[in-house]
């Protein structure tokens, strides 16, 4: 009985496996057949398109019975086209003064300016220690007074000796000696007077003045510190004249032949929502080896809202064309012959697609210049052009 059951189970398994195998073979066969038919359908569709296109070229009355392709079209017009080099720059001042002591560093005794103050040319900014110089001035003046006294006495002696000489009293040597003494003291007096002037000039140098009108952009000094004009952290006092500003930018070296003095510039300050028109005033003649660029500058009109070191967007015009034909760059396609677009033309009262080979020029933003291949008033297909072919029946969206 057990043996019979064993044979029954084995038989059932064999029948089940056979049925599954047959089922799997049938599914694989159907999938293969479907793939084959799809490939044949694709090949036939391609042949149909080629034949329809060839017939449409030979027979202008021929219009395919396809369902019209829904597209959007736009009339081609001419307009002035400009290409810009888009760069980042910053605002800088034409006139920046870094204040320094005229006769060397000195200890600060008083500060008369703070950061952000407006200062005028010649305004006193700092007072440096002048105690030692004052002592030198006093000593020099005392020496000067002594020489004046000696000179007055020497002149008196000379006058007396000269009067005696005229009366025939005394010797010529005495007269010459008295005159020489006067001349020597006169020279000493002149030197002492110049020495007093020099020391007084040194004393005036302890007063530090502004060289320009402007804003105190940096005041990095305190009473008791040594003022030398510059420290480890930079300029101790910087005066910026904001009445004359410029924009400065680094231009990549591959534009060296296109950017020159006089090139038009559009400067945008995004933080202020301001736009200024200018032109290149300085075009650097050397390339920075670190970033392979050169400096370009353009002057800006006075505007109280601008600040040095402010970020700016700089657009330098490097190409312009009058009455140019431009198209959206996304409408351009490429084949073995080059660039092309599709336009919509009327044929026998119906709208069909026509392929136009074109030669393109400069690209800026989303517009590209078309040098040849298109004419004004032609209807450019701007939407739905991706899957159409020449001669295809069209329907305009909207």
C-alpha cells in the first residue's frame, strides 16, 4: 500500500512539472513574437515616413493622411542683438588715502576722528607725542638768542674798531679780525634759524592731517599706541573719497582681444536694485598668473547709495549686430548636415512642417543669432518640434 502511494505522488509531480514547462515555453514564445512585431512595425513606420517625405518633395499636391501634429509657432522678426560677457566685480574708490606720519612713527596722544566720519582735506585726525620735540625747540631758540647776543656784541666791537681805524688808531689785523667774527656769527645765526625751522616742522609733523575729502573707512588706532600708518592688521587710518567710484572686475584671458578701453558696460547692483551704464576706462595689459585674468575698470556716476567693496554684476559688450534674426536656442536641432529648425508653411491651404538648415552665430541667454537660413516673417515652430518630420501636417495650438 505504501509503495503504491509513493508511485502516485511521483506521477503527480511529473505531470505538474510538464504542465509548467509547457506553459513557460508558450509565454516566452509569445514575448519573442511581440518583440519581433514591434521591431517590424518600427521599421515599417520609418519607411513610410521616408516615402511620404520623398513624395511630398516631388508632388506639392501630396498631403499625408496623418493626424495633424499640434504645435506652437512664432513669426520670425529682426532685432538688435548684443552679446555680453557676464562677470562678477566690486565697487572701488578712485581716491583712497592711507594716512601715515610724515616723519616716522609716534605715540598717539589724541584722536579727533572715528570710523564713518566725513573728513575734509587738511582736517586734523591725530596728535602724536611732541614732548621731546618741544624741548628741542626750546633749546634751539635759546641757542639762537645766545648767537644773536654774541652777534650784536661782535658788531659793536667791529664798529668801534672801524671808527678807530678811520682815526688811524689800531691795526688792520684787529679790524679784519672783528669783521670776520661778525661774519662767522651771522652764519651761525642763519644756521640756528634754519635749525629752529626744521625742529618746528618736526613738531608740526606730530599733527596728522587728512590728505583728501572723504569718509574715514578705517580707524584702527587708540591713544597710547604707536601710529606708523600700517599695522599687522592693515591700514590704521583709511580715508575713502566716495564722490569718484568705479567698478573693478577680473576678465578671463580668452576675452583679451574683445575687451578694450571704450567697450560698453552695464553694471548692476542687485542689493540696491540699481543699474548703471558705463564704458571700460582701464583694460589691464598683464595676465594674473594665479587666475589667468586681467583687470578691467569702468567709472561710475556719483550715487550716495553706493559703497566701496559692494558686489556688482558686470556685463561687458563684446559683440553687437543690427537687425539680426534670433531664435530660441532650444528650437535648434542637429543632423549630419549641421544645425536646423522647423518652420510652418502653407501648402494647398494646409499647414505643413518644413526643415531649414541654418548657420548660427553668437549665443546669449536663451537667444542665438541666425547668420543665414531664415528670413523675417517666416513661422518658426517653437513647441512640438521634437517629433515632427518634413512635410508633416500641422495644427497650431490655440
